[in-house]
C-alpha cells in the first residue's frame, strides 16, 4: 500500500469537512422550508429567535439553534449587536420565493429522497433490478416539481420555444401539444397559460402525479385547455401533435428509442419533438465539475435505477450528452436533430423528420 501524502490528505479532509457541513445544512434547509421559516423571514426585517417564535408559533429554543446553523452556512445574515437574523434579498430568492429563477429549496427535497431511499438503491446495486420512479419517497416528486419549475418559468416560453423553428407561431395560432413525462404538470400549465389558442395534453405513467397536475391546472385557471392522462411514453394516445415535449425525462426511460418511435408516429407531418435534458458534454472528463457532480449523483440514485427497472433498460443516465441523445433520435427514425439552445443546467434539442 502506498504511503499517503500528508498535504493531499489534509486537503481531502478539508473537502470532506465541507461536504459533511453541506449534508447537515441540507437537512436544515428542508426543515426550514417545511416549517415555513424562510417565508416568515422573507421581508428581510431582522428578527431574534424569540420574535421568530412569536411570528411562527414554533418553539424558541429550536429556532435559536436552527438560525445559528443557517448563519454558519451563510444562508441567513446575523447581526451580533442586536442578536438578530435576517434574509438578504438574494437569500430570500433562493429559499423563500418559489417563483424566483434562483429558488433552490426544492432541490434539497430531491436530496432528501436520496437519503431516505438509499437502502432501496443499495438493493438495486446488488440485484440489478432497478428502482422505479413510483417506488421512491413522495419528497422526490414534490422536490422535482419545485426544483425544475423556476427554470421553466424563466426559460421555457421566453427562450426555449422561440429557439425552435416556427413552433412559437404555431402555438400562438393554435396547435395541439403533448407534454410527455409531465409529472405535476408545471411545464404543461406554463405553456397553456402562454398560448391560450392551443390545446395541451399531459401524460405521465405515475398516477398520483397526474392527479396533482389536474389540481394545479384548475388552480392556474387553465383546466379547460389541458387534458392530463395516465400513459407511458410508448403508449400515449396518437393525435398528430404539432409539438411533443419531454422535459428532463427521456434519460429516465428504459426504452427511449421506443419512446422516440412512438413520438414519430404521433407527430403531424411538420411536427417537432422538443427534448430538454440535463446539460452534459459527451466525455466524462468534461463533466467533472460542480454541475456534473450534482447530475451524476442524482443519476446514480434516481435516474439510472429508474431506467434499469423498465423494459430494455438502456440506462442513458442524467449525463448522456448530445451524441448519445442524437443516436436515440436517429435510431427512432428521425432525420433532423439540432441543439436549439442551452442553459448552464439544460440542453434543448429540436428533432424533426
């Protein structure tokens, strides 16, 4: 066994201390989010732990410790002179404002599901049987919707759809759209609100998510323009759609090529398939960065097990990259594939032909 380099060991331990701190703080973020503490502090006014207790009806001693932990992480501001805590405008955007493009609390619910479901994933590693999306804890479904919704709010109708060839004009005139793998329906609802002349169909194999999507559509006032149905990517009803969308879900499918073939059969003659996937380069070495770290972790605990639990079990993973996604589209029979636009977290592809 090689002798350890003391300096390298110190550096590694330093990183581990940071990671343990991040893991512990993640639990505190979920706790504060669930208890409504960030929203209670969203006005930015300084509060002592006692004042926050009066405001929320929670116990002061617990709040004192939580606030200290958040201040240690740099997620709330602390003023020693008044022994008070506050949220800066930036911290409020990240933790209290659900529609903010920087809202991050939902991401920690996804991380929570990884810890809760770790024994199930461990068994999948041993058996190779996979772990279906529906077999995860509820915090994954809720966290996924809350994490992705701010990005869709910021980019979907303002940037992504306009980057597609002629699609926005179709939607403005009146088109038929299928949102496949719609989850709680955030993307579907957003499109329905932006394009009132069009008709939308949301499909997901997860029954509870479809029920939630229907509720959210009614709350948003677009229930009359969206039909949510339980269906998989390979058997959703064919209607010669002008646009089929898949948001951050193609890599989760066991048979993405089969799904692509069904999309091709379901599109109108000049229809488009919009694929939104996690940002990734084609080679592993180029993904060894903070964003890749998050996506590879989620892929290990959620995405790859989901794919391996299904027929074919291709296991693309959340860092599939453009080359592999292009191959899926070509194998499904499409002739045109291009990257329409991108963000630091997503790639948007337009597939036709």
